[in-house]
């Protein structure tokens, strides 16, 4: 299983077989520490791209100012569920979820992110983890 540190990177939504490493590319914030995961998107009016919470199996939208798309990922970074959550909601834990992606409501559909799609995380140095 991949381990990351807080920082920035790029999310690649793999299209087709994903063998060429191609796909839709999205700016990514990585929240891997407890503090960063707890803060998440709270207090923001918008998000540029997506935020990866890792490890995470569920999220909430209490004190959020905007609805968000939430994608639950398994250990192989395959999407197991996608939901749009309005502010003030508690998402149910997903048993196989190891990571959670958050983005502005409606964004994930535009990227082609749906159940069964695999994503890749390209980390920007010096944030590469082990």
C-alpha cells in the first residue's frame, strides 16, 4: 500500500486499460497526517482539483461551505463508491476503503471518475513518501 506525506501532486484518472499512464490529470492536495486529514476542506469556499485523504474510510461535511464529491478508493486505488455530499452530513464508513478523494460537487463526473476506475497519484517532490 502506498504511503504519502502532506503535500501536492497530481491525480491521474486512468482511462481504458491505463497501460500508457494516460488519463485525465487533476491538481491534487495530499492530506496524510492526522492534522491535515482532520482539517480537510473545512472552511474553504472552493477546491482546485482534488484532495486525497489517506488513510481514510469515511468523511463528514460538518462546517463545510459547499457540497463535495467523495470517491472511496481501495488499497489498489480503484474507486469502490462515489457520492455527492451536501454540507452537514456524515458519510458511512466503507469497509474496503483505504483512501478518500474529495472534490467540488460535479467535478468527478467530468473527470470520468466512477466505480471500477483506477487512479494514480503522482507526487511532487519533496513530498514523496516511502
